């Protein structure tokens, strides 16, 4: 296995990550760089690669790793993180103490799936869901349906269940992610969450939903906007994120084209989140 590190501008994170996956990377992890407007991407390849020039010139480090060493190496330094003022995500691999001031604590095993709580898009979705929830009476929540599309480790689905929504489903196209999410649901005493390995276009189990959470890349949202709308009840809400700054205008144009109203737009570290009315 070969580990390659790249220093890039924060605004280039999405496109550069996509390019590395196109080159055959098994995984791409993000870490902050000393400068606020920069990040370091760590990509794992199964063998040494000759990269395209536009990628290679940002390469800062190359190292060979044994598979047993690299696969979960990043977990050694992963600590808990506050998603919002009320929600804290604690990895089961962390030896750190869980802060007591948070009313919602989510325990996760982040292996083999996206969603350790540190990515800005997760925080954007969590904050939007929490804000929406404050205006919904508990009795009404118990009758509402929520789906987390592209659930990864299941953080956002767990949050929806903890907030008291009556039916919560979660789907992902990666079987390992679904398996990990199910474990995390049980770990947080949310085993009632329905989990399925499915494309968004295929899922119809309990549709339509009052709230559809779509923490996805911009291209996936674009390709599936009709399916996301189909999953949403008339008058319902789509919480969308995974859109970097350079795709913001295109995404808001997409919403307008499909007659979806943006009720709220938030931005965090070069990423954008939207609360959209269907």
C-alpha cells in the first residue's frame, strides 16, 4: 500500500478528492493544515501511481505501508467533536472523556464508512436538523418520517432518532457503510432505525418523508434531485449539503429549476448547506 499526502487549497477539496478517486485511490482523508485556507489530503493507493501533472505538483509526501498498519491508523488520533452546541460525536476508539454539557451524545465506530463528525457538511446538516426540530412539537415529531440518504456511519440518522422523530430510515450504496451504521444504531440504542443498502432512485420503503437529509457530493445531488424530491412529502423539507463553494451558484440554480425554495443557506469552511422546501 502507498500513502500519498497533498497540500491543497480548502476550496479545491471536493474536486481534488474526486480526482484522486478517479486515479484509483482506495480512500481519501482530510486534515487541517496550518493555514486556515488549506487542507492536507491523505490518499491510499494499492500500488505506486504515476499521477497526472496537475495532481503530482501538490504532492508533499509518499510512504509505503503494510495493509494491516494503514487501514485503521487514522483512528489513533481521532477525538470527539461537537457537531452543534447540543450534539457531540464520540468515537468508540477515543480514550478522551465525553463532555457532560451536551444533551445529545452520539457514539460511533467510524471504520469503513464516511462520517466521524469532523467534516463541515455533517455539522451543517446537524445544525439545520436541530434548528428545524426546535419549532416542531414533540407530539408532532413522533408522527414524522425522516430519511438519511448516504448515511455513512449513521450519525445524522442517530441524531434524528434522538430528537424524537417517529420513523427514521437510512440508506447507502456501500454495504460496509450500512453494516457499520447498523452497529452504531444499536450502540446508541436506536436499533429501530431502518437501514438498507440502496440507490436513492430505488428506495421507496416508507416514502414520502417529511425530512430528507442528503449529505452528498454536489454531483450526486444534481443527478438525483428528482429522486430526492420524490422521497419528500409535499410541503416537506430537504436538508442538503456536500456542496463546495465553487458549486454553490450551480446548486441554487438547480433548486430553482426544480421549483425548490431555499429557506436557509449556511456556509462552513468552504462548504455549503441548504434547507429546501419541496
